[in-house]
C-alpha cells in the first residue's frame, strides 16, 4: 500500500523537473495558439500505440529546444484528443 503513494510522488517530482509542453483543451486552444508566431501541436490519444511510441521523441524534442523555442516565439503544445 505504501508503494503507490511513493511512486506517485516520484512521478510528480520527475514531471516538475522535466516539464512537458502545455496541454491545450478545447477552451484554451484558439486563444493560446494566437499568442505564438508558430505553434507545434501534438494531437494524441493515450490509447494509441503510435502516439505512445512517438511520445519519447516529442518529449526529447521539447526538452532539447525548450530555450530556443521560447526565445523565437515558437511554442510547443499537446492536445489529448480523448478529453
């Protein structure tokens, strides 16, 4: 029983240290993408095997270019197509 809370806290610490692109919703989509010169958006489903296979590449790209993306007004976002 104690293992699950420990794992969840480790995941949240890991996510805080390695943030992912902002998750857009149907309410925030249009207003958010207007703010950037160029928006790179990953549309995904957590149930899709192709999306899950692509996820590490998307995350690595985001982390690798995060500083450059912010200074060039190019933003990266994600859209969960199931929610």
